[in-house]
C-alpha cells in the first residue's frame, strides 16, 4: 500500500474501480491542493491536462479542497479560461445526468493569472491569489509545466522563489523533452536541482500512465505462467512497436529539432522495455521499481549505427487524396534529414537476456495507428507436429501480444487442432480484449499521472539516473547520425515504412509482427 494509503495504488483484486475520494476527511479539512497549469493557453493543457483534471474531479478523486490556476502570458480573464477549457471537457467516463452540474462545479474552481515565465514578481502575484483561496490552511501546490522546454528553468526558478508553498509540499511536473542528449539533459537536471529537490520533480512519460503498460508488471509478477518463461531460454525476440497514421503536421517546428528517436524511442519505448525486462523489484515501492529499471538500462549496450534504420515520409497520393511529404511542412527545412521513422535492435548484457534481440520500431505517417509489445517465443524442441506447419516453423511459435492502443488487448497465439477428423492445426488467440471484459472506459494516462503526482506517488515518473541511463544509450547514435549526415530512407505517407526495417530484423532472424 502506498504511504498515503490511496486505494488505487494498493494491490487489490477487486473488480472495478474505486469511486470514492482517496483523501481522508481529516486531510481534506486541513489542507488544500492548488494545481497551476503553466502554459494554460497551449495545446497540451487544453487537450489533455484540463480534461484529465475534470475527469478526476468527476470520479471523486480530487481532494475536497482543490483549485486549478491557469498561468500563461496570454491575457485572459477567469471567465475566458473557463470558456476555453469548457470546450474540451467531456463526461466520457459515465454520462450520468449530473454531468453539466459537475462541469459547472469544476469550472468554478478554475482561475487564471497572466504573467511572464521569467518574472518572479508575476509568480509572487500568483502566490497572493493562491493564498487568498487557500485561506490560511495547509497548502500543497502542484505546478504542471506545459510549456516549451527552453523556458522550463525560468519557470521553475520563478515559481519556486515566488510561489512555493510555505507550509505544505510543492511539486513540479515536467513534460518531455528532457534535453536532446546526455549533455543537455544533464544540464537541465542540474539547473532544475538548483531550485528543487529530486523528490519534487515529476518527469512525466505519459506512456507509463497507459493502462496496458501499468498492467505489464501485474501480468509478469502476479501470474505463475509468465515469469518462468521471461528469459532468453524461451523468448526469441521482443518487439516494441509504435506507429501513427498521421504525420507531424502542425508540430513540424518542434519535431524537426528532435526527430522520432528522441520523440518516441528514447522515452516511451525504452521505458516500456525497461519495465518489460527488469528483474523483480524488492517491493512495489517507487524507489525499488526505479532501481530495477536503472539496472536493466545500465546493462544495455549503446545503440550502434549498423543496428539502426532511419526513414522519412514522402508525399503520396491515395484514393484521390494527396498526402504531403514531411519536408513540405513550411516549418521544416527542405533539406531536413530528421527521421520520422526509425527501427533499431537493442541488446541487454545480463544473464536473463543475453543474445535476445529487443527490436524497436517507431514511425509517423504509416498505414496504421498502434502501439504494441510483441513477444515471440522459441520453437518447441522436437515438435511432434512439425510436419503440420510446412516449412515455416516460425509460424508455429507462440507469440504474446500486449496491444497498448487502440482497442487494448492482451493475447497469446497458440497452436490448436481444428475440430473434425484428421489432424489440421490452426493458430488461435487466447484473447483478453478489454472492451469485452471491461466495458467501462479506460482512464486517460494523464489522469493516472496527475493523481499520482498529487499523491506523491513517484513510481510512474522518471528519476534523474534513469534519464541519464536512457540518454547514454542513445546519445552516441544520435551524434553519429547527425555528424555523418545519414540520409533517411524515404517511404510513402501511409505505407508500412522503409524496407530497411525488414532487413534489420532479418539480420537477427526476426520477422516483425
Ligand atoms: P505549446 O506550443 O502550445 O505551448 C504552450 C504555451 O506556452 C503556449 O500556449 C504559449 O502560451 C507558451 N509558449 C509557446 N511558445 C513559447 C515560447 N517560444 N516562449 C514562451 N512561451 C511560449 O505547447 P504544447 O501545449 O503543445 O506542449 C507543452 C509541452 O508539452 C511541451 O514541452 C511539449 O513538448 C510537451 N508535449 C506536448 C504534447 C502535445 O500533444 N501537445 C505531447 C507530449 C509532450 P502564452 O503565449 O499564452 O504564454
Ligand atoms: C508524444 C509525442 O510524446 O506522444 C508525439 O511527442 C506522439 O509525437 C504522442 O504523437 C503519442 O501519444 P499517444 O498517447 O497519442 O500515443
């Protein structure tokens, strides 16, 4: 059970979600929680953060006494902020009749303060407004930095000096990107730590808040059937696949500075890999879990250029519709070499995983949107049914798939006899399809992560040594790609990506799932 006793984080085999507030009545009466969304006028705040806060309020997970402040340079009144965010609030979890009332109640708790990001004075003005609402009670303050990374440090400095809580906790959620390489990430960490202690910094990777990613550890460590198979003895390869069926439209400026390896692989996919491959933690405590993640990351070899394929999407016409190339975006230089696709083979040098290829594939503007973990098992030794599979024994191996999105599912491909006379074998899925088993809407990753940050649960946030270990794996490769000006393989918008990814997999006897 977590230190604050939140039932969501306790191990429970109850079917269904808790619906009552996790905060005890005494705590509610004595303290307040103020959440300040810095960059409140932006895309992420509107699309994800305010809706997630509303969903938490709606479900009864926010403490009794909370307020939300938007902070940005745009000149808005409280009413204008409410008007702006009301457009993206939905009663998506349960369309009960009182939804409109709940929205009104939530919006009444939302306020706005306009200020510069580098002005301690403006944050001190925010502090005065916060104090008015907190009315002398113990105040806990959460700042969500939903702003471009170049102003993270300014905001942390001014917020910590001008608007920290005087008698409760102050925590800061930082959004990625956490630097561009080991050096810049190290500098960012150092600068943040001038004003905050490590345990006040909540580095968010929203993939860790996704339901199926959360379930990965539960599956591994609470079932007898998986853990004994979870090693080089039985697993042939593991694949982490991210694909989106849209390009970087509207975000080209940001994306061109980072590319797909920094945008997806170094964080989202590597985090999932660490959870997948880590040893059993001593307990469910955040530090125990993060210690194991760091250990496995540090057992990995930095990526080699020969184990990586990069691609970039080009324009394509399909069904009478034209799709623009990455470099057609006016905010992207015409000669940009930034990869919008990458595939890579990684290896873990430890007793459990020695020699097992961990393949990653991430791409924009591909034929489909999906995020999956695929585990391909070894061949059955001396398989009695070998001849029923023809020449392709790979087709007969078991495959375990965790479909993170869309249409969340966990399934195991097994070989099975087709009913009837004779002996015909077939591949079937033992399928846990979430929408059939759990018809209730799955909470958004941001809901889980915001709630955890409010509660001080750090399990799903990235510790600075984890971040260092992650950058150490990717920095040499990123430098080499840039220094050697490696030209990405072009692939048509809406295709399956560059063919080079198949050759890379074939080099390790792998076929992408
Ligand atoms: P925006 O570009 O929309 O910026 C947020 C706000 O910051 C803007 O409304 C603006 O507010 C202010 N701002 C923008 N540019 C500057 C600038 N150059 N200097 C000072 N202030 C600026 O960002 P997003 O909302 O898209 O993202 C916020 C953070 O979250 C970023 O770090 C991003 O990388 C990360 N992120 C975003 C995702 C998304 O889906 N959008 C997904 C994952 C991470 P004002 O002018 O009113 O001050
Ligand atoms: C963000 C990336 O971190 O994750 C985006 O910056 C990407 O490029 C997004 O589109 C994907 O998140 P999700 O939750 O929609 O899969």
